[in-house]
């Protein structure tokens, strides 16, 4: 009879959550500042060139094609608005493509993009635009610094989330390989027969009707569908854990059956204990990225 999945007590989940929070605090204070400063330096010139090159935004419309077809300039333009406009939203708002090749041959489309941004222009950062005057030196410098700061903050946060998730996945794969598992090419897995063979795993793929970050075929023939989740707040943890990973767990258990699949989550960051308990009760097996030994020990126990 297959071994039962690991089920942790509330005290054990609290201990894991407390350790994850301590690690998050240490990483949050050091790494983001370095990344922020790096991005700030990278984008300051682009913002300065955009504002000064368009004569304090007064010629933005007439230079639309030129400024929109330069990568960093396009980023700076999206951040002129408050709140800044994502690429996907800008495409919808302007009914336009952001592809440089399309913009070079369609000045009207470029004009719609600029119009959409200027409609949402941050009037506090750029007060002279609405007042139809030239900015003071102090206003221009303030606008350049504040816009660059918003870009750097947003991109540093995004980079941190992506890096943490990627690091999780790479750590999981490295430990699996160390335990003599073999990584195989990714392919859709509509049923158990299509899963990797025992002792094999594949990265991000469709598992049933939902995507899994890592799919592992255990030695006893069951399949572990693993989600890697990083949370930077207890509120965010509900979205990533309970509204995503735990929902997938219920669906996978229905699609594959409890005897064939073990839905699991590899966690790092900030998670409320009650949310962990709830997710575990929904059939999700919890592991921590800062302590992979229990993960490996369970996998080895399926031999």
C-alpha cells in the first residue's frame, strides 16, 4: 500500500512559516536595494532623454514613432502615467500594437498610444504640462528622479519575485538529480500514463487541465505535481497558496485520483499558519524551500 503523503501538525507548519519569514526578512533588506540601484542607474538616462528630447514632453506626439520604437523609452513612456500602464493594458487602451515594425509603418497608431498615456499623465509629477508652460529646473529634475524611482521600484519587485521562483525550481531540480532522478523533456500530461517514468521528472507543463511547475514520477508509480510559490505578504499568500495551489490540488485529485497523484507546494516567504492548515486540508502537501530534506526523505520513502 502506498505511503501516505506528509501531513504536518499546526505547530510544525508554524515552525516552518517562522523560519521562512526570518529568511525573507534578511533577503528583503539587502538584495532589493542593490537591484533597485542597478535599475535606477540603467533607466535614469532613458527618462532624462525622453523628457528633454521631447522638449519637456511638448513634442511627444510629433516624435511618437521614434520614442515608442526604442525599448527603454517605451518603458519610460508607460511610467509617465499614474498609475503606470502595463504593456497589455496600453495595447487595449490605444487599440494598438507595440511592435516596433508595426509602429514604424503606422504613425496614427503611435499617436493613439501617446494620447492614451497623456490622458493618464501624472499631473503632480508634470504640473507644467497641464498649465501649458515650461518647467522650472527643479520641476524637471524632480520629474526625472521620481519617474526613474517608480520604474526601478516596480522592476526590482518583479525581478525579486521571478528570481525567487526560479531559484526554488532550480533548487528542487538539483536535489532531484542528486537523488538519481532524470529530467526529461516537457510534454502535456493529460493522464497518468503520459507522466514521466518512475525516477523521472519534467519542468513546467500542463498536468491534466492545470499547469504544474514540476511533475515528478515517484518510485512507487504515483505522480507528484509540485507548485513553487513565493509570497511577500500574508495577504499575497492567500492568492498564491489557497486560491491557486490548493485549488489546483482539488482539481488534480478529481482528475487523477488520490491513489495516483500527490499535489504539493514548495513555499518560501510569508504565509499565515491558518492558510497553510487550510491548504493542507484541501489535499495540498506542504514543503519549504529553506529545508528540502523532508521533501527528499518522502521521495526516498517511495522506493
